[in-house]
């Protein structure tokens, strides 16, 4: 019988991870939303981080943290919570196939993308403000203020800007991150190291290895949707998907789809490791105190 855990557990684990990796998420969004006018001197991840600290101090690396926490407690809470519930139903059948788990991850990811879309918009705007012209900045003090102003200035429809791209990205993310984590974890647990006659056990080492692999897969698969999503959400002019893609491709070439891959991986790799390490520890704690 599969273990059943609180629905909110994944959201808490993701929130804990975000507290450590937010500066990298901020840098990734800024790289993705830089206008083509800066193309001749594309800054690196290190350059952006150093520039932020030099100009505004270390605290500036946590700009938009409130929006990041709001996002994790909506997007990640739903995508992980729904996936765990669906996985419980699927794994009751001993004949369950990996494709069923990936389908469950996709469905859960789509629901998470919808739930977290408003917070995602606010997060993108708060983290990309410093690379925008002063007259185009949103200047949200925190996520709550951002949400109120988003609805007030752009109406309820404003909350769903970029929903299609964001939901597609969320489906890809959940399948490639959460779904692949379970896949890699199961495969690693089946392995044995011949030289040392060592068989892997369900412990921290396995959690780290599986999450590193899933983080690499997730970064690569999600990069195109992530870039387009960031550019759609950063815009307040109602730019459409086709317009953003065509304009970006014409000005920057196909490589724009993987713009910011390095900071994306530098953020998602550690974030994925921390997410699943925290999640596994929280599950262990729940199991300990409920038995």
C-alpha cells in the first residue's frame, strides 16, 4: 500500500528550496528578459550577480522573494500534491507503467501552472525590473502589492497573461523534473556497484543523484518554454506568443530558446536537489510521527 502524505508537503519543500536558490532564479529571469539592444554585450550570470551586488547590495539578490514564495505555495504545492495523489492511485496497480506516472505528472503540472500563473507574472516582473528602462518598471514593493496592482491596472484578464505558455512549461517541468526523479530514483535503486559490491539504498545519496539527473533533464526540456514565458509575462503591451517568437528569432536566432540555460541549470540543479532532499525528509518525518 503506497504511503499517503499531506497534500501541502511538496509546496513547503519547494518554498524551503526557493529560499536558498532565489538569487539564481532572479539572475535567470534577468538574462532571459534582456532586450535585444544589449545583444552586443550579453552579460554572463556572474556579471549580472556581481552587478546587482555592486549597485544595490547583497539584499538585492532577494528582490521578489515574496513572489517566489507565493509561487511555490500555489504552483509547486498543486503540481507536487496532485502528482503524489495520482501516483498513489496509479501505483496501487502492480502493473502500473512508467508512462502512467509521466501522464500523472503532466496533468498535475498543468493544474499547477494554472494555479501559479498570477504569482509567476508578479515574480517575473519583480525580478526583471532592474534591467528595464526606469519608465517601464513596475516597482512592486512585494507580492501582495503586485497582485493588487496587477488586477487593478490590467483587470482579471491580466492574471492569465502567458497562461498557455506557462501551463505548457509547467507540464514539461513536472514530467521532466518530478516524473524523471521517480524514474531515476527507481533505476538507481536497482543498481549495484560491482567493484565494492555496493547496492544503493533509499538514502540521501540516491536522492541527490536522482535529483541532479532530473534537474539536468528538466532544464534542457523546459528552456524554450521558459524563455518565451518570461518574455510574455514581462510585457505589459499584450504581446502575443507568435509575435514574441518571430521577433526573438529574427533578432537573435534560434539560440534565443536556450538563452539563460547556464543560470537556469545553476538555479534548477540545486533547486531540484534541495526540493527533493527536503521533500524526502519531510515525508520521513511525517511517516515517523504518524506511526
